[in-house]
C-alpha cells in the first residue's frame, strides 16, 4: 500500500503546476495513492462551499496533502479577502495543528540571485515560522463599525506551548542540518515587549538544552536589512507567524523568486501540507507558461517529510540540473513551457 496523498490543485495556474509536481512524484517510483479534492475559488463560486466536513475528514486521514495556490482563477475574479484564506488555508493549518511553517531558502545553481555577487554557498538557510498563533489567531474584532467611533482590534496571541514547540523544532533543525549550528530568533523585543518577553525566555530556556547550537537574535527590521546584504550569516531562523509571513517573501526574492520557493505546513505528529508559496498568477492560467519548479520543490519536501530521503534527493538533484537550462524564473521567461520543464525534471529523476 502506498502513501495516501490528498491533492488540492487549487485555482489559476495551480492545476498546471501541480500536474508537473505529480509527474515528478511519479518518476521517483514512490508508491502513492492520490485522491484529488476540488477546493478553492472555483468550488466556492459554484456551490458556496469552502471546506465541507467530508473533505476535511478525508484530508485529516491521509499521509500528506499536496496543495496548489488558492485565490483568483482569472483576472478580475473577486472573492472578498479572507473568505478562503481564513476559511480554508488557515482552517486547515489550525484544525490539523500544522504548527510549523518550514521555508527552506536556498539559491540553486543557475538561478539568478537579485543580490550581486551572491552564490549558492551564500544563500542556504531555513526559516521556521510559528504557524498557528500570533496575529493569525484571529483574536479581536471591529466595534461600532461604520460609525465615527468605529474601532478595530487585532490581537497577537503567543502561548507557552505554541512558542516552545516552534523554538524546539528550530533547535532540532539546526542540529539535524549540522551546518553553522546557529539559530537566529527574529522578533521585535524592543517594542513588542510582551510577545518579545515570552519568545526570549522560551528561546533561552530551551536553548540551554542545545549547548551545541549558537543562539543569535535579530530585530525583524534589522533582519530584513541583513538578509539582503549578508544572507550567508543565517543557518536556521525562528520567528512568530506574522513576521514569518513577511520575511519569507523577502527570503523568496533572495533565492530567485516565486518560481523557486516551496513551503511545508508541518504537524510533525500528524498530517502535513506542502505547497509552492506563490499565488495563482491568473494572467498566465492555461498558457502552459508558469514555472512549476516551486511546486516540484514542494514534492521534494513532502518526500523528505515522509522519510523517502533517496527520492527527495533525486528530485532536488534533478532540479539542480534543470535550473541552469532555464533563461529566467518568471512565467513565460523560462525558454521552455511548464510541461517541458516538468518533463526535463522527471527525465533526470528517472536517471
Ligand atoms: C503564506 C501565504 C498565506 C499566509 C496566505 C495565502 C493566507 O501568504 O503561506 O505565506 O499568510 O500565511
Ligand atoms: Mg505569505
């Protein structure tokens, strides 16, 4: 019996990218049973459904979820902001308790880096973003809406349990990577003194158990400055949810853009979900022009997470050999179509 993988192709260019990821997954020979779920803007527009109970039950019962982007299907599509983000993406993260957002940031050979002079040796770190709390928890409200006295509150939540498990996962990652053996906590302890306090105390308390890992700290604004000037300073970075969301897009730019960046929403004890981090790119939907590499990278992360280390290495090796053949990373700029890129990677994987 193979791994049971739930596939959510998503909207816009999602299905085209996911098809190439599945082509590469197939090429690894790892035994999988795929079950596809149609969720996102298409389903919502047609039926009003966001995450039906039977589909959630099925997702909760699989070995991993492979997800495409959710959002606009074509230019001008407008679902009100938050309906699918909170109702579907965050709902899955929260209900499946995917408390780690794992974002490897590495510059593959042949991928143009926007920072002059930086090589793959300089850009190789991973961001561990706490994935269920902070401002994303949804604590707050809007009062007296539409009146002159209206007031909006959006409160950041940091629990001891949530902070500790993210920080511990980050120390473990630094140990397993065995590279610089350094963990940088990113926060804003000089202004956000309440969340900064709990994060700092937990960071140093847990850090006592990892004397082999160097503890480092950067304020989030300073980190943004450092990552552009000196990405080689970083090995593993841990941060709260909202800062993590923002700095991982910056990090994606440093590694060559949305065509390259993949992410894992992990519940190390449960069901994890893997995706490319870019959006639906509706202007390119159906043109066979989008770069599928980030979705292929998500397959690599999924294989590694499932314990299929050899297959994961085969995929990253194949990606590394195909990247230098592409002209640019953006949609329509690769010199090849979406399906051609998927074919090239799959051929390399087959060896
Ligand atoms: C991400 C995305 C999501 C987030 C959106 C789509 C809800 O930006 O995975 O980083 O904000 O977490
Ligand atoms: Mg984001």
